[in-house]
């Protein structure tokens, strides 16, 4: 078992860590700014990758429906766990909101997709792309609601979702597939060139973002909440994902892909919501850092379990 875990670590995690480390060093010593990089990711790389992958993906509408059902059911399970933990540990409303963000929002796009590609190949990436599109929608709707219920409105949620070009790319790809149409070969080749740059660039962005994650001296209540957040994200979220897929009857490669994506560390963007809506940003930042570091050891074991 140890040999298999080490083999997975060397073949999957080590290649991913190289651009992450490069991005971290650029952020730490060259003060590389994350805002233009995030703009590059959101408005250039992400839509190209989504369009290219969904157009070429070997997907069935049954897989799409199962992925959507899993995303919603898994979200509800994790929300329930976070609310229960908030009551058990007697957390304040901002801490409970932060814990909910930690529990429900995963780094499936700029960490999960490259990981899935290396671990499960192109077919795995095909299935993962649907989950990531759904997650983008959830972050900008339900994620905002979790962070600031009092300030949440349906109008602002819809506006935030349709400000993302990746959503239009997904709709275009699904429309073309439904009509059995194809992009002109020159345009398709250009989109593929951009999509090929997705993995190394977004991993470098992740590393740069990690360089700016702050390490705080935590108050006792936040320290307690951070322990709860790490337990939920690293230990209970894989179990919740298994339960959701058992209920829905998901198996095979789709099970493996969704299991790993649902077990990813806390999304770096969660701290943006936490800071904007005062949902205990110290708590969220701490859990982003430690869940990401722990994932380099935990994910190879989970990949070995589902791949075996």
C-alpha cells in the first residue's frame, strides 16, 4: 500500500506541485499580483477550457443529470453537517457562515481539473468539466447566500452567474452538441491551444494565491472552528460524497472523478466571499492553507482507493 501511495504521489502530485511552487515563489519574492491572473483565468483560460472539453467530451446526458443531482445532494449534506457542527461547538453566526463556506466550496477548478487529468486521463477530465461548471454556478449563487444571507437577492445571484464567460462557453458547447454542429476547424484549433495552457497557468495562480493567504494568531473560538472545518473538509466530505453517490447509484469512473473533486481542499475563492460578507475570514484563510497542504498527502491515498 505504501508503495502504491508513493507511486501516486510521484506520478500525480509531484508534477502538479512544480507550477504551484513556482507560483508561490513568484508571489512571495516577486510580489506577483493575483488580480490580473484571476482575470486571465476567469475570462480567458476557463471559458476556452470548458468549451474545448465539453465539445470533445465523451459524455451522456445521463452523466450530466447524475452530476447535477450529486452536486446538489452533496451540497445539502455538507451544509447540514456544517450547521450541526456550528451548534455543537456554539459558534457565532459569522463563524458558522465561514464554516459553511469551508465545508461546501472546494478547489475543484484550478487544482481539481489538472489533478483529474493526470490521475484519470482525458475521459476523467470530460466528466469533471461538468461538475466544475455546476460548481461555478453554485459559488456565485448558493455560496453568496451562505456568506451573507441578509444581503442575498435572486437578482444579484443571477447577475453574478451570467457575468462569467465560462457559463456562456458551457451553454454554447451544449447547444452545439445538441444540434450536432461543430466549430470551424481553425477556431477549434485556436480554442484548443488556449485550453492547453489552462493547467500550468491555473496551478501557478493557486501557488501565488497561497503565498498571500495570511496566517493569523487565532482566538480560541476561531481555533475551535478551524479544527471543525478541517475535520469536515478532509474527513467527513469524502464520506458525504460516498453517501450521496450511493443514494444516486453512481459508479465506475464517474464515481471516482466526483469522489476526488468532492474531497478537494477549501476553495481559495472562499476567502473572498468571507472577507466581503464578514464570514470569519481568519477562519476561512486558516482552513484554506492547512487543507491544501494536507491534500498533498491525503489525495494520493484517496486516488489509490478509487483507482484500485
